[in-house]
C-alpha cells in the first residue's frame, strides 16, 4: 500500500496539519516535533507528494519510464512506442535516464515517486533487489530481473541466440565468436549468449566469448575490437546488439577482413539506413504495447505472471 501523509502523522503522534507543515517547512515548529515527523517519514519510507499537493488529490495519470539512455537507438524507438501507447490510454509519461549511475537512478526514482506516478516501466538496473522491492508503485520491467517478484517483459533472447547460431552455421563459418557488452551477470540478455552457444554445441562447434565493457568510450571499444580481430580473424561473429555489430563490420572492413556479422535489435533505423546488416529483430511495437497493457493491469490490482517473452525473427541484410 502507498504510504500517505496521514500514516506519517499517526506514526509521529501529531496532527495531519502539523505533519504537512513539517514537510513544507511552514510556520513555527519545535525541534522535537520536526524530529518526530522526520523519523516517521524515514521509518515508513514516505515520499512527499508534490504533484498531489498542487492538484489537491487529483490523479495525474502519469507513468514513469526509467531507462539507461536514448543514445542507443533501440531504447529511443522503444521509449517512443511506449509513450504513444500510454497516450492512447489517456496517460502521460515522465522519462528518467540513469546513464548506468546508481545515485542518478535513486534521485530520479525519488522524483518520480514524489510526483505520484501510478506505475513505472523499468528498463534500467543499477540498484539492489532490496531497493527495488521497497518501491511503493507498480512496476513492469523490460528485460531486467529487478527482483524475483518483478514482472518482466522482453524478447525471447535464448531463441535469438539460437537463430544467430543457425544463420552463421549456414554461412559455413567455422571460427566463430560472440561479442558481448554487458557488465551485469544477472542481465536477461546473457540468454542471447547461452542460446547461441547451445546451438553451436549441437553441431559440434565452439565460439570464443569476448566481452567489452559498456562503460568504454567508442574510441576505446574500437581499439579493443580492432586488436581482437587482428589476433583471431574470425569468419563469423554474433554481437549482442546492432550498434556493436556495425562497429565490428566497419573495423573489419578497415582491416580487409570479411567476417559474417549478426547483430540484435533490428530497429527501424537499422532496416532503413543500414540495410546490409543481418540482425535478430525484436518486435518493438508489440513489446511496447505489452509493457503498457501489463502495467495498467498491475495498477488495477490484477495478478500477473512473472515473465512474458515475445518471439524474435532473423532479418537478413541486403547484399
């Protein structure tokens, strides 16, 4: 249940008016009274509801969207589709970009809750399960295991890895690699690697697994990829996302190498402007629609399953 100001007042043993005055710092208040109210706020994890105060209790129909960034074209397209779906349902969105920063995520989360968002669609993961469990608002996560109880929506990452492996096998690739970019061992996107390796194993093939930190600048990541390609000269590479796949293709061309490169995401941008890239296409519009549908059901008090996966497809690039 959402903690209300009335709960804080009752816990502190003061009137509702006094509790409100402490929060808004209005009028004379003894240090003892202030301390009692602040202790109650801390114990109950109460977040002052600025928006509700200004609207006198009217619902904002506001949904929080928490994602790492919009530099990644996949996040940008997904967020756009989510916002469009929310608007159709009569809701507005409030976007928070965490940039993989724990404190930034905490600050934005406090802002969202203080504005009394009715729910949050979470696409970021920087905090501990305990911190996510303490959030007093309905949450549906995109491709992130925030807590064991969190409802998660995402593509079938394992299937995507399998499709990538099958495609490389069909090209006749023998010296194969997986290029990853996640630093989070609990990320669902690791299933892409597992599906990829499992399919190769069934054909008696192996792959080198190389991870490049997501915190690296493009320049440093490019240098590491270049050195890796020079040392190994792979003929088939599956990348954990399209941006890395494009980077690998460009560097390979500079080195006069021609590995078959497969990405993952398949955004409209990639299909329109990088038509040569073969990729595993996520159903972005369907994912956005499902995220919104499930969050609104959760807000309404419905019980949801733990995980919802949508199938992905292999998109063959143009020659």
